[in-house]
């Protein structure tokens, strides 16, 4: 009994369709997040500022 192996080849058109769906879902999630809480941008900026401050602190600490 012989086993046949099948190779599924995605066409560029099909890949383009998948990417469109993924981008649409991400964009929809971003819009929902912005509409749910208008302060998301300021919270994100504060979180990035704190993360960068922590990163700089760790780099400047001399543990040796």
C-alpha cells in the first residue's frame, strides 16, 4: 500500500487574503481599545517612559 503525500501550495492571492484579514482584526482591536478608554495613549506613554527609566537604571547600576 503506497502513501501519497500532498503538498499544499499557497498562492500569492490566497496569502494576500490572509494578510488582509489579519490586518483588519488588528485594526479593529486597536479601534475598540481607543474607543473603550480614551486615556489609552497617555497610559501607553507613561508605561513606555517607566520601562525606559527602568532600563536606563539597570544599565547605569554598577554591581561589580
